């Protein structure tokens, strides 16, 4: 089809059949300003066009999306807590080995060697 609306930015050869499409193109591809702020408290995300704010609200701030993110964060927190507990056990076992074998003086050298590998 005919595309009478051409982008006037040097080096850009984009053309559009509707003026609105050209306006969106210029705002999203050639302008760095982001005048549209997400209205949710504490979000502070900014967008070049209002449509992107609406998409952001639907894809990020709906109750279902928030609940899914919270569930994922909770699972990650549980994994980190489990890893931390394991590290505490390993540290305790290492401390016992060091004490049982009289390696206190050589522990810094052992740690240095382990970090170099």
C-alpha cells in the first residue's frame, strides 16, 4: 500500500501509511525523552508513549502478576536460606577438621591456595 508519511530524521528511510504510526515511530525511535510516568506508587518507570504505560500496567502491576512475582521471590528466598544453612554446616565441619588436625596456623595458606584454583 501507499505510505505517504516519511520520517524526516536524516538516515531514516521509514515510511508509514498513517500519520499516527509515524508519530509513534519518531517518539519511540528518535526521541530519548520519557514523559509518561507509571502511576503506581514507588514504581518510577518512565515511558516514551502512553500506550507503553498501559502495557506496563497490564503486564507488571496486575494482582495476578504481582502474586506470581511474590511467589517466585519467596521460592528464591527459601533456596537462599537453604544454601546459607548448608554453608553454615560446611563452615562448622571445616572448623572441626582444622581444630582436630591442628591446622589453625596453615588455614590462611590453604584458603589462599583454594582461591587461586
